[in-house]
């Protein structure tokens, strides 16, 4: 799990990946630190590839002020694959 303000509301959100799959989920925080709402809104596709993700992080890759999601694969079928979900 990685934390970052994915929707620009000033509250931390959680970006997760399903273990052993290529599904990315964002849980939007309400600012209390206790309540998160799951959503895939804003993701181009929650199924980002046919591989097992080994690592993911968030950062402003394209310099537009929005956090992007960076994913590195770890599956046997695809090695050293890097994907960026630009937001």
C-alpha cells in the first residue's frame, strides 16, 4: 500500500494492488484517517496488465501536479516491465 493525495483534496488516499494480480485500487480518505471509500474512478482501467505486480508507488511523473501510479511487474511471463498510470 502507498499513501498519497490522489484526488487533490488535501487528504491522504491509499493505493493498493491485489496480491498476485494486476488490479490496482484507490481508497479515497475523508481526512479523519478512519474512513476510506474504494473507487477505480480516474483509473484508465483497473486491470493494468497480465502480470503480477512486484512494486508500485506514486509520484508526479509528468509534472502536471497530479500524482501518477508507477507499477513494476514481477511475474514470470513478463520481466522488467514498467507501467505508469498518468492522472
